[in-house]
């Protein structure tokens, strides 16, 4: 399942939008998942792969949770 990506091509990368573990560029779904599952006030985030390792869940399970949160109207996933 491909995750939505909203940063325009060629836009400068904000260091806060890189995974704290592997330095991969993040998308809005990964940031929302980190805020929802780890710390809503976070300013540094993990990508979905690192978040899966951290939580002991699979990437597929995390994406399903993100979709559930989106359907529930969670503002982190709009």
C-alpha cells in the first residue's frame, strides 16, 4: 500500500522531517502515526519501518491503524 506524500518535488528537506533512526524522509502518515502512538507533542519522528520495530507491530498493521484513525476523523490524518 502506497502512503500519501504531500511535499512538493524539489522543496528543501526540513531536518525535523527525517526519521530519527534511519534518516529517511517522512510523509504525513508516518508523522501522524508517530504522534498518535508515541507522543502527540513530538517534534522528531520515526519512519513506519522504524516505528514498526519500536512498537513490535508490522508496517501493514500500522497502516491499517492509520486508516482507522483517518476514518474516525483524527486530525493527525487529514
